[in-house]
C-alpha cells in the first residue's frame, strides 16, 4: 500500500476533478513480486487500476490488487473499474480509503464482494485520507484541500517586496516550493503580492514546466495592471481573477473587458466579507463541477494567509524557516503582533513533520485527520 500511495503522488496536480489514485498488482504466491502498477493519468483517465491491470496482463488472474481509493462503480467516460477488476480475475482487493462520492460510496466494494472477490479495507487509512483529501473534501464539503505556504527568516519575519521578490529561503526550499506548485490544481495570491513581487507563479523545475497550476488572484476592485507578468502570460498559463460585482462601475467594467480580451477569466461576486472576497464562496466556486479544483495552494501575503487561518479554512501549512535573519529595512512581522506558531495552532493545525533543506527548516502543520 505504501508503494501504491507513492505512485498516487505522481498524478497530483494533473487529474482534477478526478482523484489521483495509485494501484499495484501483486503475485499471490510471491508477495514482493510486482506484476503491474499504475496511477491516474493526466486528465483523469485511464484510471490507476486499468493501467496496473494492463501491465499485469494475464498474470492478473488470481493476483492481489492494492489500490489507494475504493474502485469506481459507475459508468462515466470509461466503464467502472470494478467491472475491469472482476473481468481480470483478481482474487483480492486491498484498499486504503472508501470513496464518499454518491456514485461509489460502498458500491465498489459491494460489487467486488458479490463477484466473490475478497476485499480488505482501511489499510494505512490516515495516509490514504491525506493523499486523497482534495477529492474527499470536494465531495463531502464542497471545497478543495487548502495548503498554505510561507517563508520566514530566523525571527519569523517575512520580506517586504518592492516590485521584485526578496529571497528569504534557500535554493533547495524554493525548489520544494515549485514541487508543491506542480502538485496543485491552482495557486492563489492576493493583489498585494502581485504588486509587491510581480510573480509568474509557474512551476520552473526542469521537466515539470508543463505542470504549472491555474493562477488565481484575489482583486476585489479589479485594478490589477495588464502589464504584470501574470496577465501577460494568461494565454500560456490560465489566470483567474476573483473580484466584487462591478456592474455599477463603468471604469471597472472597461478594465474587465481589457483583461478578458487577453485571456483572463474573471469571477464576480455580489457579496464581500468586510470589503474582501468571501473565501467560503470562493472555495465553493473552485470546487464546483464547472471548475473542478481539488487542491488549492495559497502563496499569498500575510493578509490572505491570515484570512484563511482565521476562518479555519487551511488544511495544511508549510513554513520554510531560514537560519538567517533579514536586514531590518526589508523585514516585517507577517501577522502584526501575532506570534506565527500561535496563529497556526489557533487555526487547528499541529506540527506533523519537519526536515532540513539546505540552510532552512521545512515545517509542515496539518489538521488532525478524522478518518472515521
């Protein structure tokens, strides 16, 4: 199952709105003999089970299938994976987590058992739940998995930008940040971050350049300049802007038309939370059938990050803490007088892991998972 979960990671950021599943076919006589393996392909198909069974071929008959998510039981663009598993002659299916999707929700396991296939559930359930959290939250709570990212110096201070980024973290941490982008369906920042840093928000790791996520900017008044790197590259990498309703402002309607003409997708809202975009409505929009976002990375400034933390909308926060301190003229506290760790813990996140990356420490905070 650990191998299957590792395979599932390869599809993150490429399969939305489908979950990224991993599957392994194992010999019934030699438990360390791998007959086939697969993960959900870009665009959501073929599914992991089909790819693993294709690799195993006729040797799949009587074999054991390890899969990270309950096999689908409904007809979509492809036949149900349960039918494929039954036809392949698999003798046993071992699964990490059940799928709450109403089209599956136990039906997959039921169909397998009715066909005489032994089914074992809840193997590495916490790891499986985390791996599929984007899909599970979208189905059960109508929102994507939300991952926050922040880089701080040795004193938990951030760098104030002035039209160009000021590096706080080392090269290894920045590369890890690009890996995080490649595993996200979308990346979100506020207009302030764009004005301060003029970022591209793309993935620039060698070999993963095509894995850049959809870029999202919160710009309640729609005043983002067409000269920014984001707008200039909108035809190459999708750019979505969320703003308040502009119907009564002719000047803003003109800006809307200019941005739309260069490929920017604009979402307008009738309501705002204290002058800002309503984050709950935003997450619901992202998770809708039309948009299908399952994994959202938030790389914005302290105002945006603080809003997600304060509203309890963060599922994970990754902090890159440098061993070095910034110069005083470019350093500022991210949350005013608030202590970073206290803010994170108040949001219901606890330290899950930490590791060294060059001169930095990467700290991962997660919500305590409720797996049943």
